[in-house]
């Protein structure tokens, strides 16, 4: 895996998204005001929305290239996507939700193999006991784990998560944030996470792209954003680094150790929206 790049131009309603982003295996966090293009960007990369022009590469695979006439369908992109609200299928069991990604396109597998892989992944994520339940019976934290399993079962080259913690209460959010950070480290491949919460950025040790009005207005670490905010939004977002929540012991930003006592604000504040 040699990183990823996404140069995208698309118009949706009044939004004119025109961005050029890239990354390696470490997580990338997308932040910005509502309507700035974060979800639109993920949908284009996933293949759920057609751009006017784009060059999207993951590793050595070119997924979209206007110049070369390439536009691989969504089911053939090997991208795991967890949309807002998780979008689990209420009429299916947890097991069938997780196995769904292996039922279409080039990734299609026989039913028995789909279920075996889904069972194995649920067990790995510590929720094997949920396999036979309906998603409507699950807590928010359980739904988040199932949605992550459904995204991972396709063995993705890139993982996209759209506000994966936003629907959780503060207590569950702290627990699931740690769980997600651990899993992304084990995943070891690129991931892009949309968030409004600076604590997510710190826990995931993510580099940040800030979108406003469909443009990248700043990129860098939380330390960079706090030291030299390019806009009022960036200043307010970085100012959420306040006096009450500690960063995990392992957290570093561009090699700068943050330490267990670095404070990132209380979970009652989730940054500007």
C-alpha cells in the first residue's frame, strides 16, 4: 500500500466541492462546518456519487480517472464505508448485515463462506454473541461495532467513516472512541474519518483536513491548527482543546508525544457544527 490520493470536483446543490487530498496508512480526519462537503467527499470516494471530474487512487489501484476514462463501480472499489447513522438493514440479522458486502459484485461469495467470514469478524470485534439478533435490538455502541464489521468484512484497502461516534451518548462515545482507535491501528490501512470532535482526532492520532465551502482551507496536526488557525472555524475547533479530558498514552502528532496528561476538553463539547 503506497497511500491514497483524491482530487475531486463536484457540484451538489449550492455546494461546489473542489479538493485535492492525500494520505498514507495513518488516519485522516475531515472537519468543517455543516454543509462544507465532508459527507459529499466520502460519497464520491466510495462511488455513491458521481463527480464532474476526479482522480482517485488507493495504493496502486486507480478507482476513478477522468483523464484515463476509469470509473470503477462502488462494489468493485474495495472500500469500507460506514455512513452517518450506520444505515444497518433493520430486516436482517446482525450476521446478514455484516455478510452483505460479500453478496454483490466481484466480492460475491457463497452464502456459507459469507457467514463464516462474518462470524469470524464479529468474534474478533468482541460481539460474536450478537450474530442472531436484529439490529433494532442493539445499543448504539453495539450498532457501531456491527457497522464497522460490515465495512471490514470486504477486506477494504480504504475505510471511510462518517461521524461514527456522533449518535452515541457521552459515556458510550468515550468507550467506543477507544475501541475504534484500537481497531484502526490494527487495521493498518488508510482511513478517513469525518468528525466534529477534537477528541476523536487526538484519540485516532489523525492528521486533519479542514473543509469550508467545498475547499480545503487548512491541513496539518491539531498542534498546527491550534498554533496557526487559518479561519475562525479552525480557531474555534482547536480551542476545544481545553482543561478536562486526557489523550490516550500512545498518542503522538507528527512524532510529538502528547502524553497521558494532555487535555482535550470535556465530552460535553463536540466542536462547532
